């Protein structure tokens, strides 16, 4: 197998891997929400409730103030 | 317990708002002059009687136009919105950190120095001759310092945040920072000519500020267009998406339609965009597989781009009456629409058979401008309109002026891109036309004559956009100086504006 053939297989492998990663990510986004382990949509409220005294959507735990 | 309640500090945001307006006006004015020069070549020598031809000709002014709208108007808009949005979605004030405030101000003043150096050197004709990377090495080093200062500010603010998760806009701002840093460094690898030795053994060649690229020939072209196209990605797309993800939901009072889609589009854009630059080098000496890869990735790029754009349009679901009632929403919805439009047009141009006609023609110029005028310009102006009442604590000066500006500029953009479509395709077809023996049917000057009307229409379109921009500047100025003072309670979502 010469270098060009090797490059070809490596390229195909890389593209396949990236497609798998992308689809796994989509699956993760939707399934974790369905299972109730994560709620991504609540993060949309970060733009709406953005006054400095609004309660954070997710507080940083080490922030003991308030 | 403090006596004074904590507030967001918009000092640095205001400074960059000022440069957004000023550099936008200058860059667009030069653009209109250039468009007039294309239509009426005599404009090139308009100051000839004063012996100033050198400073008004097309080739001297062109980099001043591109660099002032990219690195002046757009970058200032990105910085202004970062110093506004960053604090708000991280729920932390710049006033809480003296260091961050110092870095922010330093960022602004260093930026002003770089702008001054760039303007003076380009007017003097000092250039590295690389498109959108014309600055010579001393300015490049200063640019890196400005950029690192901004980066310290970004990560510093993130470091002291109250909100655990980073809102999607922050992801896009971080990507802008990292993307441009990488692109700018690699494309501007250059060697001062004074350090070079010629084959004849001469040393110390040229002025101290001149340099040559570290790459040559096809490699230089590849790096240049990897940079050039991704400057569009990380200057004109990623940070503008950051803006619309914050400003449209906030102004309309509707949370982003699908946060999951925003995450997916983000990663899609990051993976795909960097590979698309090869489409600038179709039919060149670049390896064929690389050209094909550029075309393919450009077409794939439709998906993440439309993911964001559709997400924005769906955010307006059930609230479309706001488009009719609020000129500010109009700007953002049209920006999003132009984003969809230009991210479809770009991939079409990147297909090899289409590119065979489109390459080097005015259609490309038209494509760039429907993206920049319709998407980038509209979104940055909308962002500043939204920010103005909040940073100045005053009502927007005039809603009707804003509405008039919207229609004048929309007409300007439409005249611009339609004339360039027709001009570009006419040009492409005329260049290719030949008789049965393969002799070219037209000479170059035939195309110039044929394009004259379209160049004139383009100049009129650009002028309309510029007029609209002055209306915007006036509206912001009047808001700042004489708008009615507003209470915090009026600033929840839709921006207060006087009739």
C-alpha cells in the first residue's frame, strides 16, 4: 500500500469518525433531555433574565453570596 | 453590604460603540467613493488639481475600505457587544474587577493606536499586499497585543462569573477570539526584508517596516485564502451569530427557539468552516482534491448556517406582529434572512461549474456585500440600537427615523446585489464567449462598457446604504444627548423608542 492509498483510507476513516461523533452528540442532546438528566432549553433564559440581581439559571456552587 | 446596588458597567462598551459608528461611516464613505470610481473613472483623479491623485485612486483606497469596515466597523461592533453581552449573560459587572476594567480600557486605547497606524500606513501606500492582511509587521505585532488583551478580558470575566453555564453567545465570542488568533498569526508569518539577503549577496534590503511572506507561490495562496475565507467565518459570521443569539431573544422577549439546535449548529460551523477556503482557489495551481474539498465543505456549510438562521426565525414564532411594529426587530429578522440568503449563495458559487462563470466577476463582490450590508451591518446596527437605551439610560430618539433608515438601506442592499448579479454573470459569459474556432468573442473593454449601467446602480445602492448609516449615527447621537430619560423597568425586553 503506498502513501496515497494510506492517506485515502485515513481520510475516509476520519470523516466517518467525525460523522459518528456528530450524530452521537445529537443523540446525546435529545436522549439526555428525554431521560430528564439534562434540560438544555432552560439555558435560553440566560439571555432573558440577565439583570445582575436576577437568579442565575445555574449558580456557581462556590458562590455563597445571596 | 454595599450601599449602592451593583450595576453593569458599560464604560468600555460605550467607547467601542463610538468607534463602531465613526469607523463604519468612514469605511462606507470610502466604499461609495470606490463604487463611483468604478462607474466613473474620472473620480479616481478628483483631487488631481491639488496633486493628490495618489491618495484618491482605487488601488490606494481599496484596502482602506475593506480594512476599515472589517477591522474598524465590524471589530468595534464585536468588542462593543462583547463588553455589553458578556457582563449580562455571565451576570457579573466589570465594576467588580479593577483589573478587568483596566484591561478593557487598555484594549480600547491600544486598538485606537493600531487603527491610527493602519490608516496612516495604508494612506501612504505601505502594504504587505496580502488581501485583508495588508498591515506590515510592526502593526501586526501590535494587533496581536490588542487581541491578547481582549482575550485576557474575556477569560477574566468568565473566571469571575455567577452563572455556571456559558450562554451560547459566549461560545461564539470565544470561537471568534480563538479563530482569529490562529488565522492572523499563521497568515502574517513574515520576514522583514531588512533581515534578508539577496542571491547577489545584498543585505539590509528595503525600509525597516517592509516584509515578505514566509510562504511562497501556491502555499502562500492557500494560507492566504484559508485566512481570507475564515476571516469571513470568524469576523463576519461567528461573532454576528453571537449577537443575534442574544439581541433577538432579548428584544423580542422570546427565549431562543431551540437551545439544542444552537449547540449543534455551533459545532457544525466550527468543524466545517475551516475547510471551505479552498473554493477561492478553484481552477488554480492548488491540488485538485483540495479544490474539490473546498467545494464540498462549502455546500455542507449550508446546514449549520441555516441551523442558526432558522433557529432565529423560529424564535419569532407566534410573535411575528413584532416585525411589523418594531423597526429594531425588522433589522434583526432581515439580518437573519440575509444570512440565510448569502449562506446559500456562497455554496452555489463554490460549485465548480458555477464558479467557472462566477470567478473574478462582480457576482462575488455582490455576494460579499449582501452578507456584509444585509447581515453584518444590519445586525451590528440593531445591536447598538438595543444597547443605546440601556447604556445611556435614555429612550431611542426616533422610531420613525429608524423605520425610514431600514427601508432606505434595504433598497440600497437590493440595488447593490441585484446589479452585481447581472454585472457578474454578464461579465462571466462575455469572458467565456468564443467563436467556432475558439477565438474570444469580446475584448476586455467590451465588458467594461457593458457593465457601466450596473456599476452606476451599485454606486447608488451603496450611497443609499451610507445615507441610512448617517441616519443611524444621528439617531444614536440624539439618543445619547437628548432622549427622554428612562427607568430600569422600561428596559426589560422591547427597547423604548420615541415616535
